[in-house]
C-alpha cells in the first residue's frame, strides 16, 4: 500500500489524469493433477535474491517524462493505472495495451484496492454555479437543504466526488418534480415551531447539526438546517442551541 500511495502522490504532484484498466485473464493458484515444467514467470523472486526493478513480486511501476508530459503506469496483478498530464497520452497507452492483451477499460480511476481516489473538479466555476442553483431551489424544496449545506462547504476546491453527489441531488429533483410547499386554508393563524439537533453529526468538525421548522397553521413558512458554530460537549447542550435559535427566529 505504501507503493500505491507513493504512486498516487507522484501523479497528484504532476497534476495527472488517471484511468484504470482491468486484465481479463488472471492466473490463480490451484491444485495440479500432473507434473508440469515451465520457465519462471516475470516478477518471480527467488528466495534470498535481492529484488531488482525487473523482479518485483506483485507489482511494477513505470514513470517517464517526455514531450507529451508526465506519464505513469502502475500494474498490480490484474489491475492497471495509467496516469498522465496529457489525455492524448493516456488514450495512446490504453490503445497500445488493448493490442497486446485483452482488458477492460474502467474509465476514470475511482477506487483502487479499496482506496477511494478523489480528484479536483475540472471546472470549479460550473460546480459553484450548480450549487448556487441548488441553494436557490431550497426556497421551496426544504428536503435538499442539508445536502446543499454540505456541498456548499467545498466550493473553494471541490473534488469529483462532490460533483458526483451534486449531480445525484439533481437526479433526485428530476424524479420528484411535483414536490413543494402546500399552503392550506383550513387552519387558523396559529404559530408553532419545532427544533431538533444531531449531536456531533459532522464527521470532519464533530459539530452538531441544528434543524428547525416554523409553521403558521399547517403551512410551513420557515426552516433551517446548519452546523452549530461551536462543538457541543453534550447532547443536552446540542439540543438547547437549536431551541434558543428557534426562539430567536420566531421573535425576529
């Protein structure tokens, strides 16, 4: 895993794009019914022999810099990562590997041996524009308020994983277009409010989440979902903060 992290660190420093391939044929260990003779496979290390660049036990790594920019290739058993600052170089390497052996193009690298790889969004401006539109939609769609509050925390330097979840919110909205606010005429002008908190819900800051909603009759007129300004030291403290904030919102 240290080698994999070194590889990912090197391609990150060189601001590389990453693609992944999967080899179709894998040689598994199994019982043989008869004796066979074969040459030592590439990468096999004889016990007691010092490993060299040509004799690696389970992986190989290749990096170079030429006119096309930084190019990196990492092979682990049947998984291959191709990295380069030049997209055309990645396409060329993938096409060449396809001519040598059968493999499957897995597209952009997302997970490798259980490690999730997050990349910066290619266009920060488009991400910010999308989050701004989602925030505007919270005027009538309170069900995406918390998701918007989380995604808006990364507008300074979003990764592709944030863009993925922003698109997921968009797909949710597309599938629930008829949702919105309903203002009933069958209730009196009676003001009521509810508040709640989720203690230490934020995994990064350990801050609690404040939630509140205010009704006039049976019509929802105001709501809020946000992180508390400081870390609450108990669940009781986390509950009192949204209660006080809700009272302030009603008076205000």
